[in-house]
């Protein structure tokens, strides 16, 4: 196992599987499931199925907060959220947006225009998913304090 600090991000894999440990909880994600971290978290991780090809997209929580302020944003399914990390089944619409974001690597001239739009779409799709409540809570004051504490630990 290797230690990392996961920033607020969505982690996906095109192949293989990875196990992430936060305290005593294990989260496993593969090509059918994604992992989301809604605040910066110190974790241990290990690839458990190879060949492994994965990517993490850092989430701009300011975009999430702006989207949450929009009155027409559909509410996610209600869940009791105790952790700032979770896994869910990958949806075709979320996978489509992430695939379009990855495809921008071949169109460097399009990145400045399209990447912010696709990034906003990915956050929107997460906010209306069963992980939406996790993101909503992270925009709140309590998890913001936890994120600041993790930043302090990282710096010191």
C-alpha cells in the first residue's frame, strides 16, 4: 500500500481495480464504479487488479457551490453521509463527460474553451447522482474545517 493525499476528486479506471483505505474503511473501484473524495483526505491505496489504468480528476468545489446555488438543480437521492469519500456505479452520462474530457488531450487548442465546460458538467452529474449529498456537505462549513486541518497537516 502507498500513502497519498487525495484532493477533492473523482477517480476512475479504464481497466483493473484499486483499493483505497481511509481509516478503517475500504473503498474499491473498477471500470464499473468510480471513487469520489469531496475533501482532501490522507489515504492508503493499492492496485488490486492488473493491468490497471486509472485517472483522477480534481474537482473545483467552487463550481460545485455555484451549481448548488442554482434553484433549478435537481436534488440528489437523500443519503446519510458520514465520510467525505465513497464509491458509486458509473453512469453512461458521467462516463461520456469524462471520456470527452480525456479526449481533449489530443486537441490542446480546445482545452481552454471546452475543459471548463466539461468540468462543470462532470460536477453537475456528480451533484445529481447518489454521491451528490456528499459533495453538498463538503461545501458546508464543517467539512471545510476538516479540509483546512488536512492542509495544515500536509504543510507541516
